[in-house]
């Protein structure tokens, strides 16, 4: 394979198609990355924020961020793997959607989070996307800048956004949002569906502006190319829901979101596995991404859930750091078809130790 900018050779698309199609393959789709869980520290552009407590749109220097993105993408010219690398506005360093919905964005040591607004029901149900909102304008400006710089050398995508249940929690308050389900079930269902529509709307808007890459769509956080319109779904707040609450309040929203995007996928943590049966009932969700969380259970306890997803006939993307014995366990336990291993590493020595274990 000839050298391409950022390692993005068009021939790599073939492995992605095989992943989505669940084709019989000799080994999984494999990517390596030096970028960790919290990319805030990867962006030198964030240093200009100083000791500020809150982030504002004016503090985001798009040009400086673009230079950081280009530097990070160049790892693809060193790592000889299967993945296409792309970019999205500030990766996960900025929670754009909470900002668009009026949250103050608090700067933490490794992350930026939207503060709870604690809105009344009337205020929460009146929330809408506003094309004039400064965060909305900055997000689209950032995406346009990345697309212009790309010139077709790398794909540009939506940013990873928190989902409807997470938005419910920041708008009404995390504790209040759980009590809402019992105290105001009708209003809760209405709010969650409206937040789902907002989530769908911002995803569709970004894809109206971005060029396709090799005829397909992309998610930059997971280096996931897809043949059809893609959405990255997330419901981290459901870690404190029961399966019954998920089925009643969230399942209809997630089904609606997935139905609008033929290459939908959902982001999950180990804390979501008790809901996996209920999530798998949504046939419209095409692909599952599960983080192998550093603070989560041992990998051996996660393998049965990975196998359950594969038995359901769904492509599975697993992201995390893996010791050699953990990688052997994955390779021995899972089918290579429809499997994407997105592996976080600290250096080339780890890459070289893992490559033969994944069949490369």
C-alpha cells in the first residue's frame, strides 16, 4: 500500500465495508492511537484558556486547534494499521451541545463539562436549537474550517455529543432528572423526545455541510468510516436507570434516532451492560461501541457482553488499552468478522507487541 497523507489510503475503506457487512475475514479491523481518553491535554490551543473557570466561544482559536488536529493526525503516517483518521471540532475537548442549549461550560483539569441549569419544566420544554447561538455558530465555523483544510486528505465529522438522557440531566439537574421519571413521567417522556429531536437536528445539520470521504460518512472519535449516514448515540446517564425505565422512556427516543441514520452506532460503557438486553431490542441500532474503561471491571467479565452483541449480529467496536494477555483473550473469545479493535497505546513498543496477537 503506497504512502498517503495521514496514512489514509483509500484501499482501507474495503476493511470498513467488510466490518459493516459482517463479512468473513481472517482478522479484525485494527487501529492504534497514542491519544488517550481525555484529549484536552493533547491540544496546545487549550493553554491560552489560562486559569479561566468557564469556556466561552470567543476563547476558541480555530486556527490553533486546526494545527493541533493536523499534528495528531500525523500518527497515521507512523502507525501501519487499518484505520482512516479524521477530525471533528475540538474532538471531545468541547461539549458543544450543552453550550448550544444554554449551559455554562466549566473548565476542569482534564475535561470541559456543561454545568447543570436546573430549569423549570416550562423552561426545559421550551429549549430549542438556535442558529444564532454563539456556540452553534462556532461549531459550524470550526467544522467548515476543518473541511477546507482537509482538501480531501482526511474526513471531517460531527463531534461526540452527550445524548438525550444526559441533556435531561444538565437541563433539569442530575438528581432531579431521575426523580422526574417518577414525579412527572409524561413531561419526562416529552422532554426526552424533544431532546432526541435536537440531537438528530444538529447531527443532520453538520452532515448537510460536510463532504463525504471515499463516498461515505465518518466518526472522528473512533476512526469509524461508514457507507451510509452515521450518528453517534450516547445515553451515559442511563447508568442509574432500571431496564424498565430505559424501555419506557429512552427506547422510543433511541429507536427514533437510529431509524434516521442507516449507519447508526451507540457508545456504551461497562456501566451500561445491565441494560444491554433492552438496547439490543432496538433493531435500528446497527453497531455497538463499548469502552474498555480503565476503571471498569476486568476484561474477562466484559467478554460475555461482547459475545452477546456478536450473537445479535451487530458489528462491535471495542476501544481501550489492552495488555498482551487481554488481547489474547479477546482474540480467542470473539469472532473476527464485524469486530473493530481501536487500541490505545503509549508507544511503538506496545504496538509491536500487540500486532502479531491481532494477526497483523
